[in-house]
C-alpha cells in the first residue's frame, strides 16, 4: 500500500495509515478509507460509526505553594456520569474523588489529567498544567528592644521569584491594640 485517504464524514480527511480523529458532535458518520497499492489499483471501504455523547470535561484548581494542598474541582457537565480518575502528574498519584486535594513534594510544572466516564461508555480526558512554586521565606532582624521605646524591625524575607506581594506583621503585644500589627514592608 502506497497511500491512504481517510474521509471522516464531517469534512475532515487524513492520509496516515492509522489515523485518529476527534469528532465534534455525537451522531452517525460514514467513514471512508481509500487505499492505493503499488500497482496503482485502488480500493475503498466505508463504515458507519455511531458516536456517543461524551462528557464536557472541565477542571479547575486553587493554586498553592509547595508544602500546601492544591485543591482540584471536577466541573464536568453531562448526564449519566459514572466515574472519574485524576492523575496529578507526579509519580502515579491518582484519585477518584470529585474534588480531591493533592500535595506536591517538589516545585515544578505538572500535567494534571482528569478522565470522566459516562453511561454510554465514553471516557473523555482533559489535561491542564499546574505550576507549584516555592513559598517565600519570612525573616527579619530587630534592634535592641527596651520596654516603652520603639523598636525597629527590618524585613529580610526572600521571595521565590524575587517579588513579595504582601507583608503581615504581628508584634505579639495585644495590649497595644491597632499598633500590634502592620502590613508595611
């Protein structure tokens, strides 16, 4: 065989010997394969393919830093959903929960896959990348502190990406009221 011509019945074609195609909608399609041999002879075969309605798989997550759980949410739309599998992209960690939490051991970008099955036998997978970052490291120094006198504190914190978005100081002196906390850098 020297050539393959696929017609998927929805206006798209392919020329690979083992073609794959994602149909946009459920229903029946007539798929045709035409092959040509080295001698120039051509043969055609057509088959009807019945496409079942797959789930509209959607996932979301609440981004967290390394050391904290990342909370995932299955927002899949569809009827007759029978199961799901999450693959968190790190060393085979999986879950069958609708809204699982997962804690990553290392920073990096991971490809998370959610596969949802429905009662028609269709399994649809969506993949989304999740980036886990190192948290900033809080540090400070202070001058000699004497009661009744102001004490100077100097921030020595470092950010993972060089930027720190917010500071929240608590001086441990509830008797000082509003002066017990600060958001200054």
